[in-house]
């Protein structure tokens, strides 16, 4: 007789629920059973929580402004792929509460470790949008100065930034500075070894890192159900001794409140914190992907009703903190921002091919010197031919 997994589970004494033990050391590490939410999907406030006080209203207005500008930037970047100005663009439309909320939770002196998904977060941090898009237009470098902006290059190899963040944070703490490192990571990338190695190192050595998982439910075409059997990704913290929380990632107020507390936790010397935001990728993985092949339009529509910008706008309007004039001003600012991005991205960049060799090693190897010379000679010959 074949035994179904269900039958096995029922027969196993291990699977039987034991009464909760208040002295269990794992309990304080566990996330709330439900994602933290401070606004309902219509923007109506939910009962206030003492553990997650609502951020100041000026900050919420700023959150709204940056989300609107961020979304307009995102739409513009997608349009630039169609005009051949960008090779590829991974949109974060729908994830504005996470992208912007995270940037408002950290200081300029903190370090941010983004993935390819975080262009909106970086422009929200105040980085020049053209510099942020440089890599995606096919240049060899990341466009901005990571040390000057305390922002690591956007990581394409999944989860590698988790290890970088742990090392940086450990080093900063070791030197007596109160810097926090915020590492973004996707739901799919939590299956990568680097995520586990990074969080384990940070936990053992109390490195001040906030690991911020944006669970947008897909890793390209792989749905969350094929990624993990955990009740939620936030539960991955407990195995490493890391406290964690889950939050409604389309509730901007809750995202900011939860991340603010997570950053405070890390800054106070308590080691890392893991936050999982439940959100949704409204667009395909990138402009090179066709999401209709693996997900249902009804699912996308259901998430459209949880739009984070609409939600915060409704809340602020109801409180009398936002009116038509202010909304129009923010929309005009977003248009001007996009026009500037468009104009500057349409200018052909001047790129010196030989600069490719500049930052490979402090002391270039003989092979690199030889290759550089070979290309220099080829370029010079091509130029002479063109002149002839
Ligand atoms: C180590 C590694 N393996 C595979 C890939 C290919 N890859 C790029 S993005 C991606 C999906 C990642 O999904 P997730 O972590 O959920 O982030 P999201 O794109 O949804 O924001 C994969 C498999 C990669 N970039 N790096
Ligand atoms: Mg994902």
C-alpha cells in the first residue's frame, strides 16, 4: 500500500502540536503570525500598535512624494528599453512601499546593498538616475561611486550581497561606528547559499545588518510555492538566532514602521534582523520576460487593488494632510523628473574602451597590459582607416 505524505504526517508524533512554552528561547525570534499592517487595503487605518508606532506625518508625506516620483522613474526606464536606450530593466512597479520605505528607514551614513531590482530605491536615496541606469545601458561599471554614496553596486549574482553586507557591517562595528547595512534580497534568492552564509555570519558575530526580503511571489517564473515549504520566509531567521518580522509590503506606513524598528535593533548592537515584506511584482521579471506564460491575469488584478500609492494617498487625504494641490504638485515634479531622465539618457555617452582595463587590479598583470595595448592598436588602426 502506498502511504500519502498526509498520512505520514498524521502518524508522526513530531508533527503533533505541543502547547506553546513561554520560556522557549525561539519565541522572541519568531515573526507575528500575520504580516504587520497599519492601513487596510483601502487606506483606512487599522488599530494602532505600540510595538510599531506610526511614523511622523511629515515622513509619510515624503514617502508619498518619493513613491510617486519613483513610479514615474520606473515607467520611464521601461520605456527606455523600448527605445533601445537600455539593454534591460527589472521594474519594481507595485513595490514602491518597499523600495522607498527602506530608504527612509536608513541614514545617509548607513550602507545599502541592492540587487538589480532596486533602481527605484537608489533614485529615492538621491543617486543620480543616469548613474543608476548606467549598468543597464550596457556599460561595464555600476555608474555611481559606491564608497561616496555608501551604496554597493547592484548585485546580479543572487544573494552575494548578503555576504558583502555582513562583512561590511562587521567591519564598521569593529571600528566602533554605528553604521547599519541594509541588504535587499528577493524571495527566490533566499534559497541561495550566500543568503544563509551571510545571515549566519551576521548572527554569530552580531553584525548590524537588516536583511530585507521583498517577497514578490515569483523568481522569474518560479512561484513561491516551489521555492520554500516554510510558513513564510521570515521564519528562516529563527534557525540562525535572528529575530524577524513579516509585514504587508503594500502598506507603506507599516513597511516604514517595521524597517525603522529593525534598523534601530541593528544599530543598538543587537545583531541582524530579518524582515519579509509580502508584495507583488506587477510587471514581468524584466522587459525580456513574458509573465503571461506563467501567471494569471486575475492574480495581477487582485494585487492592483492593493496599490501602495493609492493606499497612502487615501490615508493622507482622509487625515487632511494631502489635497488636490499637493497631489498635482507631486505629479508635476514626477513628470519633470522623467523628462530629465529621458533627455539625458537620449544623449549618446562618450565611452573610452580602454577604460575597461582601469580598475581590474591595482597593479595590472602583464596579460592585461598586453591586451590593452592590442586594443589600443586596433582602435588606432580603425581610426586611420576611417580617416583614409
Ligand atoms: C546565482 C544566480 N543564479 C541564477 C541567476 C538568474 N536569475 C536572475 S534573477 C532570478 C530570479 C530571482 O528572483 P527573486 O530572488 O525572487 O528576485 P526578484 O527578481 O523577484 O526581485 C534568477 C534565477 C542569477 N542572477 N544568479
Ligand atoms: Mg521574487
